[in-house]
């Protein structure tokens, strides 16, 4: 099922998916409210969901749909690579997050993978996840505390105040965490930490 408020975009996506021999587009919705109602009726295996939708946004629509249809896999499409969006998509239950503006958007393979139970995130927002705990053993307890606060969206200054450290010390911890995990962007760090189970997500 396709959800996007631009009919032209939906038409393009429909064409991409119907070129795939094993896929059929069962329905289309132009806003979040319509998406929730249609999903309940059609019970699609996969929903390709735009983040920014009228009436109910894609994140809230995803939450509502998955309450009724926990087996449905949602692939989130977004213009945003910021970690807060990615984190919210993960928390809403999305199995994948792809940037809409990706020139080489391979929608068919992405849908196939999440239908098969995989989770996928756009390489621009995430590095390939390591196995849970594979690298986390390299982090100290203090670094894990700092990591949790980074995931919570706190700035170095706020982390410093919260842990009674200097902002400079926090910056060093942040650099050490990124080096230990081989990650160099905050958005990637957040996705990795959540998926590897290194932090608690409320």
C-alpha cells in the first residue's frame, strides 16, 4: 500500500513496484487518516509511508496501523536525515527508513527486504549495524551514560550539566564513543545505539 500526499509521487512509486514480478499495489492513500482506515480494510503486507502527511502525520499513522496490524511492515520515506526523525520512525515501529530524495531509490528491493523481516535504513542516515554488543564492550559506563544522553537529543552543554562534567570532557567522550564504534555522524550514532540495544528508548 502506498501513502503519499502527492498523486504524482504515488504514480511513480506504483510504477516502480508494479514492475516487480512479485509485487502488487493494493491501495493508495493521500493522508494519514485515509491510510489508517485503508490499512485496516486491506491489511497490506507492506506499507510505503511518507513522513509528512496532512491530517495525521506518517509517524502517528504508523503507530495507529501497527496497533491493529502488528504483522504489517512499514517502510518510511522522508526528506529528513536528522536523527530525531529516524529515532521517531523506529519508535513508531517502522521497519525501514529511506530518504525520498535519494537518486538511486531502489524501492522494490527495499520493500522485498522488509517484507522478508529485515530492517533497512538509508545509508545516508546510518552505517551498517554491527551485531548487538559486538562493539559496545569497548565503551565505558561513563561513555554509555553520555551516549544515552546524545540519543535523548541533549547538547554537549546539557550533557555536561547533567553529569557534572565540563563541556570539553563531554566532547572528548563523544569523540571516543564515535571512534570506538567507527561512526562519525550523530544521526548514525543514534540509529546504531538504538538498534544495537546500547541505550533505553522510552
